[in-house]
C-alpha cells in the first residue's frame, strides 16, 4: 500500500481522519463506542493513527480479529506495528499473515527499530528513480500516480538501491523532458537521516531548517524511505504536550475520559511523591517547634517565604526547560544565563524582601521580625535561581525528564531553604 | 516579490534562515551583535521573520534606514508590516517609499488587519489561473516558475478575480494537457478562510484536517492569497510555547538573554501578584493565631494540607487548559469531565487523608489531630477538583487567558480552603 493510494483513499472519506480522531477523543466512553461502531473499516483505519495511545489501544483491544485484519490492510507500517504490539501473539500472527508480502516486510523492518527511532516511522511513499533515468520518466510517473503530500524532491538511486542524492521537484518541473536526471543539479547540503536517529533530533532539525521531506538512508548507504514535515510536526506537538502535561505529573497519551478509578490511581503516585516533599518541609518546621511556640507570628508568615521562593524558582525552571527543549542551551551560554538568573534573583530578592519586611513590621509591630523575614526572602530567592538553573540541567544530564520531576525537586529545595532560613534566623536572633 | 523568488533566494544561502535565527537567539547580546554585523543584507532579511519579537525589535532598532530598506526589499508583506510598526513614522515612510508598487500595496493590505488575523499573514505566492485556462497553461507556469513550498493545489478565479474553487496538483499532473481547468474535478469540501479569521482558529482547522494550504477569500468573494501548513505550525508552536511560559507568568517572545534589570522588572509583577495571594493565606492563618499558639503541631502540619490541594488542583487545571487549547472541551462533555474530576478528587482525598491522618497521629500522638487533618485534606482535594475545573472555564468564558492566571487563582483557593478547613476544624474541636 503506497501513500499515493492512501491519499486518494483519504479523499474518498467525508470527514478528515484527523477530525474523526479528534471527535472520538472528545467523547466520553459510551458515546465514543457508539461513534466507533458506526464507522466503516476504512474510516477506522484512517482515524487510528491520529489517536492517542490509551484510546487507540482501548479500541484495538475491543476489535475482533477480522476487524483488525480489515483495518491493518490500509495502514502504514508504523501503525500496523503499533497494533501488533498491542494484541496477543496469536492475533498478531493472524494480522501479519493477512498482509501483502511488501507490507509484511515493511512492518517487520519497522518493528526492528525502537519507538523513538526514525526507522519505526519512516514512509515508503518516496519518489525514487534510477540516476540513469530522464525527466520524462519522472513526469510519466507523476501523470500516473499523482503527487503524495509533502513531496518537494525526488531521490536518485543507483541500480543496487544505494542513495545518490536528491533533486528538487521544482528543478524537475523546470527542466526539459529530454534531460537525464544525472545531469540536473542536486540539492546542495542535502540532509539525510540514519534510521537509528531519535525522532526528537529529527524534529529539531526539521524545525530549525524548515525541511519538507528528507531521505532515510541506512548505514551502508541504501535508501530506506523518507520522513516528512508532517512526522516532524506531530513529534514537536507531542513534545510540547508532554512538557505541559508532565509538569503536573500527567501523561499526554492518557484518555481525557478514562474511568475514575484508573485516573485516580495514576494521579495518586504524583500526589504521593509531593506528599513526601511536604512531609520533609513539615519536618523542618518541626525542628523549630519551640521557636514557633514562642512567637506564633512566625507560623503566620512562614508560608510567604516558601511561596515566593517557589514562584521565583519555577520561573527560572520553566525558562531552562524550554531552552533545553528548543535546543538553545549549550556549554557556552549556560554560564551567562546562570549569572543573569542570579542577578534577577538578587534584584527581586532585595525588592520583595523590603516589601515583605515592611509589611511584617507594620502587621506585628516587631522590627527584628521584619528584618529576619526580609533576610530569609532574599536568601530563598537567590537559592531559587540556583536551583531553577541547576536542577533541570542536572536531570537532563542524567537523562531524566526535567519537565517531569523538575518542579517537585525545586519545590522541595525552596520549601526547605525557605522554612530553614526564616525559622533558623528567628531561633538565633529573635527568641 | 513572489515566494518562488524567496525560495530560490533561500537556497542561495549557506545556512537555512531558521537555523540562523536559532543561532542568533542562543547567543548572549554581545556575541549576537557580532554575528549580526557579519551577516549580509540577504541573510538578515531571511532570518528576521523567524526571530522572536523582543530580539527582532532590538535588531530593527539598531539598524540604519539604508539597512532597513535593503532588508525589507526581500521580505514578505507581514514581515515588512512588523518592521514598520517598530520604527518611527519617518523611517517607516522611507521604507515604504523604497518598496515596489505591488509590495507597497500588499504591506498596506497587511497592516489593515490585526496581528491575530489571517489577513495580516496571508501569502501572495498562490498559483491562480483563470477558469477558462488549460492544463497546458499550468504546466508552462510550473516550468517557468517552479513550485513554491506547501503547494498542493491551484486556485481558479474568474476574470474579476472572484474565487471559483481549487484543483489538486495531483489532478493537474495526471490530466491531459489539452483539458480545460473548468472541466477538471474541483476539490470537494474545499476549505477557504476569511481574512478576518483569528490565526488560532485557522491553526486548529489545519491541525484537525491536516491541510497543506488553503485559499484566503474576502467577504465579497475575491481571492486574496493563501495560508499554508507552515503558518499553521508556527502558530501552534507559538501557542504551545505560550501555554508553558505563561503558566509561570513569562512571555514566550522575551529574549532569553535580556538585560538583568529588564528581566527582573518583568518578573517582579508576577512575584507581586503571588505575594498578594500569599498574604491572603497568611491572613487566614492569622485569624487562627490563638489556636496555633495552643497547639503548635498545627503550624508544623498546615503546609501539607495546602500543598496537597495545590498539587491535585493543578492536575485538573492542566487537563482543562490543554482540553481548551486543543478544542476538546464543549458544553456536552464538560459536565462528564467535572463528575470524573470530582470522583478522582474524592478517591484520592480518601486515600491521602487516611495516610496523612495516620502519620499525624503517629507523629504527635494526638488522635483528634489525625482525624482533623484527614477531614481537611479530603475537603481540600474535593475543592481543588472543583476549582481546577471551574477557574479555567470561567477565565476562558471571560476571554482571559486560563494558562496565565489560572494557577495563581487556583493556589489562592486551595491555600485558603486548606488553612481555613484545617485550622477552623481544629479551633472547633481541638483546643
């Protein structure tokens, strides 16, 4: 099944597959099942690739073997691979047996790569021609098969399928039909990808360079297929989604309308982790129980110190997480950014330390209390800038996701330093 | 200046404009100025559209009139419009005077729309043909001008430039050259946009339907130009960036390496707003000063109640903000989601209330204290689910940005309800 066929097939549907997937995901489970039952096999297989994992897997699990066979006949290799990984081994065999020889080969190739590698996702709808061919040959092929989406170039191969370079579709259209492909100018600095490249790296290259499509070439020089701007955009959107969701300990692939028990269980973990950090903060306060007992104003004011540190730190943290995601932070500019963030911390520390100090003094009529809370806020805002920089950088270096655990670690640091400095200074100088 | 020219021009650069913009943004100010000075006028005008606002405006402000004139000669109308809005009126006039008649007309048209409307951003590189023309005519034009990026269809117009529909490029390539365009099948359910459409609406439609390009047609039926997947993707990435950054009170258009004073001033506002909410929480604690004085364990434990509510609430909040951004929430499913979130709140409330209650009892050997903190956590987690749902929905209905102010309002609610329920119950039953 080539993508040209898929395109024609998509055009025959009354609703776009992306829109259909969107509608399915926006429905609560019972209505979703109703809509799904009403769809044709064609519509189901078209919508499937656009669904998020949990919903997709839910629908795969409820389908019969015959339905799965019908669906996978029309699917790209990467999507069939996902179906196969979801079902039991027996069902997987039934699905594979039903595929054409070519499709089966593509699916096996796809399954030989990890889910985060390009090889898993590459498409076989490239326009490839022997470099001995002519422009007329390309034009004839276009006349018969039309043009699949995101095609801005054709690929040249030698007789043994080894990759020889790319020619822009514009050059083809502009050239005389009698000319040989080998004589046309190839695209300079043509970018190709190894199938083992991480999809996030590929997406970053596409974003920076505004590529439309690129060849995927194996280590020994064979043209395997292509990857397009559509794949890059999907990856970038998933990453942006992931960043937003994981900062709250959520997974972007989860069903919005998952059963209450399932959702509660998932979120319980995040609450539990945060509870541990909250207990740590309580433990710190507990150390100074006697001090708080003597001056209860400390209990009234202490959340302010922790909260200001948390807010300031999360600003630095967000900037660093975004800088890492957009590949904008490197060895040479990290130091500059750290100095800047510390500077911002000091300036805002002085400003808000003064404000809070004066308010505390006015509220409780205690000058020393005002000075101490001011000092604690200054300390915590500087610590927050340090923590907001170093925590995500360290997590990133450890190959941990800074967006997922960054905020928990940061809050732990700013809570502890906030309570410790405020109550510690009070113990030393106030009571 | 047509986009075909721009494409050829981009190809003549040694580095892609997007990559150049990325490198400029990743450099601290002095190195950035050095790199900028070394660029040719062509490179500068190519990179400019890809820069974030603050950096772009900084570079525009330091450029001479002659440099600006050189740069804007090669720019799309929307980019010239941005330059014109940044400089003084005199300089703007010098720039406009230097443009070709056609370019000047496009810039004026662009400036007649708001920055968030399609009219501001539309491109004039569409392939348009009289519906009386033949396929041969299209092929001749392609031969002379090549194909600009993201061209998947041609547009048909009548003699008075009124829009008559679109034909896919595939259909053109597949058709016999002698056929008339009017006889070829038009794209069914062809989607066109009014120039006053909000770009975010356009981007959502492109995302759902996987459009490559679409015609922009005025209210009285004239074809004004086109909008492409590239514009949609840029908008979607800006929106995702905006969501992440604004949840920490930051602006995605800001320079990563802005001067310390400028950054400190920007972030001060966010810290100030959060300080107000922290003082509100302190005020609530202050009401119960006498109670805390009598039982200092309350001071030790109270941050746990507030923190658990904040974390649970921010999970619901994030889900709703993302649902709104992806256009997945509507009248009919909001109620279902609210019921679900409340259910999750109750289940996790019971679980963590029990855990915290037992720990508090074990820690302080006070059974009533354990029961009271458990009750307070249950109350706060249910309140958090309500607040996490209703705050972003209300802000969205008021046309306020839920991502920007949602978390501040939420934390205020969960802090106040947390402290109020814990210390209130303690005052009633414990001391």
